[in-house]
């Protein structure tokens, strides 16, 4: 599913069992590979998902940012839409969870349609991310490899799923697509938009790799802040030109008085926000010609 949706290379890693400790042990083997930016687990169990969430948090605390996508498997134990929403309790900007928990696909051997768990759709979503630049959202993008949804959701249920931080896959004109590319940290626009979070992680990684090149360099203390600020501005300028971020300003750098071997740099930036909602407001004017009549204007609105 990852390959069908655009991934060009994947790393497969076996776990001894689906126990939390074994999953965590397997994930730890990926810690040193900085080329890995997206991770999924071919399991629909909550304990396995929790282990992945913990891995992503631990990696982020080390400055090795990566994101994960998971999906519940409701093919054997059905869940109501409310139960699926309740199972999303991660509040992790690095983790996404698809909805619903079952999808239809064709068995490549038998040619028959089968129903599989949401973890396979999660693998497809990872492929979608891999095929796109970090600042490109998955909202309204097509998910390939599936013939339909295993569970139907009403418009209200899908809206509630999105409001709970689930990445809803919807069926539109016989095509599956991402309704809104959300993370599980849905309370804030800067943490819920997967493209904004992914771009932030890319920015952090590129800054770290660039600045790592001058660690160990000897320069006059009074010149060090300028050297660091110049490098940071260069990286940020490149990110702006690529569209990864919108703008940046106030790049300031200083040598810490408490440690003359440490340079601190600060800046502000504006993410590249996607267009998610469009409100159209219109009025109907019933007046014609030059007649002065009572205002009978009607108004309305359309949301998209």
C-alpha cells in the first residue's frame, strides 16, 4: 500500500511479538537511521500504537524528529464511531490515526475483494507523505489501493471524527481521499495540521545538520554570533524559497555569558498554512433602476 501511494523505498523491521516491550525493542533499532521520517506499524492494536507514540515522543526529545501513522483494525472486533474516537487519546503532534478502521481492497492472488484493517490504510497514507514535499498537505488527496470503505460514516460522524483528531478517509465519487490531514494533537492549528508539523520537523533537522558543520570551529568570540546567525538565515531563506515556510524574521544570536562555548540563536517564522475552509458570503439586492424603495436585501452564506 505504501508503494502504491508513492513511496520509493521502505524499511521493514520484524518484531518478536506484538507485546509493547517487543515493539519498543524493534523500534529502538531504527533510532540511529536519520533517513527514516515516517513510521507505521502493521497492527491495529492500541498497545502497539501506544508504543509507537512513545517512540516518536522520545525521538523528538532527542531532536530526531519523525512522524507516524496508525489505524485501528475493526474487521474482527467492530467499534462504533464513538469508540474509535475514544481510542484516540494520544494528543501527539507526531502521530496520526486514520478513520474508519476497515477498508475494502482486492486480494492480488485470488482477485477477490477482501476487508482489511485500518493499519493498511495507514501504510498507504505513509506512502502519500513520502511522495510529497513536507509542506504539501494530504487534505483532499487520493488514497490508492482500496476499492472502498469497510465502514460507512455519515457526514456528521466524519465531522466528529475530525474534531477528535482522526484523519478521516472518505469516499467521494467512488474514490477514497483524505478528508483532512490531521494529527492527533487537534487542539491547536500549529499541532493539528500534519503538513505544518512535518515542515517544522524538516526545518529543525536541516538547521541541526547545517549548524553541526561549524561545531568545533574556532572563531573570535565577537564573531561567533554573526557566523551562526548567517547560517540560520541562509537555511530559512532556502525554506522560504521552497515554500516550506512562509516567512521568518528577527534572527538574533548571542554567546552565552555563562558559557562562552555556546551560541544561542532565536528567530520567528510563519508556517505555510494550507487552505482548509472557504466561506462565501453573498447578498441579494432586489432594487432595480433608480427607484428609492425600502431596502429588501436578503443575505446568505455558503461554506466549503
